[in-house]
């Protein structure tokens, strides 16, 4: 099996695992704060073992690296809290679709803080995603299909995407640091952040809840990171981007099969618009014929 095939299998498995996370969150039956705390705790133990086996715990990290990784960890933890909270309000399908506005958050950060140019193609993809958001927000879902506050769930999913983009920007500053070690620092930050708020005096009493929480930490954090980072080392960027859309597809299928949530036509159209626009942004699809550049030596971004 060559590297590309192996990387494709690893990335596909990682995204499929990630797509089932909503089911485990809901079926754990635990408060979201506790779910994220135990995900971080089980994930920290798993990643500590992985880092030790890979020899990544030798030597010292510069304080700057630890500080940036911790900052990214805080953003990731807030991201998980918001996204998991959105599941019970706007359904897993809608929350996941809205959450995939992440590429546009990154484009916005790039324009604001790094003077990156907004091309006509990027603005068009952004407009398509925004139109999809409007369709989703204006939909009137059946009362049995969502939780207590549909609009709040959409806002939470958008905020989760924002904090994911913050974490991604911070992580870019850590180029050269082993990603497994970054992930370990991030989940350790989560444990410290959430310990004062988790209900540690009222632990889950049934094995089912513990199984759900352990799976979120061991499989959806430890194993998923191993598969994803292994794939990133083997695959070209365009293939990574295309395979990442297995995640929302699996999440939507899980929501339909496991919970019987059916999207209205306008919600389907809105979710499809967001996912297509995100794919176009991630994969660099061009909507316009670019004119030959003669005056400037700089490549078009």
C-alpha cells in the first residue's frame, strides 16, 4: 500500500470517526461541561501515552510554544463547548453544516490581520455560504426535529467555527512543533479550564455513560488525531480538503438514521450551499477565468 492510498484510508477513517461525535455526545446523557471535561481528561491520558511512545516527551519546549499551544487549547475547548451545545438546539445536521463555515472565518482573519487579498472567487464563495445561512435561519423546523432554541443553536455553531479558526491561526505559529504534542497541551488546558465547573462530586453512575465519555476521549480525540496527522503527512493539500467533507456527510447521516431528524427542503438547500462553498474555498475551485498578469510579477492568490 503506497503512501497516498494509506493516507486516504487514514483521513477517511478520521473524518468518519469525527462524524459520529454528535451521537456519542447526545447518548452520554451528561451536561455539556462534563462531556468536554471528560473528553479532555481521557484524551490527555491517551495522547500522553502516544507522545511517550513516539519519544516526544524528551527535552523542553520553549515557553512561547507552550503559551501559544495553551492559547489554542483554550479556543479549542470553547469550540467544543459551543458545538456540543448546538447539537441539542439546532440538531446535529444543522449545527455541523453551519460549523463548516470555518474556512470563511479563516479568510476573514487573513484579510484583517495578515493583509491577505480577498479575490472575487473568495467573495463569491462567501456569498453562496451566506445565502445558505439565510435559508437555514429562515427555515421553520418542526418542533420535534430540534431542541429548545433553533436560532441559538445556529449562533452557537457559528461561534464554534469562529473559535476553531482562532485555534487554527494560533497553531500556524507553531510550525515545526509535533502536532501530537500540541494536541496533548490543548487537552491538558481543557482539563484545567473545566475542572472547577465539571460536576466531579456527581460522577456518572452507569457504565454506558462512562463508555460514551471514554470513547470521546480515546477514539474521537486520541485515535482520530493519530489517523488525521498521519494522513496529513502523506496526502497533498487538495486531497486532504476533499476528504474532510466526509465529516459533515457522516454527521448528517447519523442524525437522520439515529435520531430520525429530517431536514426541510430549505434547510437541505442551505446546508448544501454552505458545504459546496466550503469545498470550493478549501479546494481552490475557480469560478472565473483569470486574465493573464503582465504588469505585476506577484502570483494571484
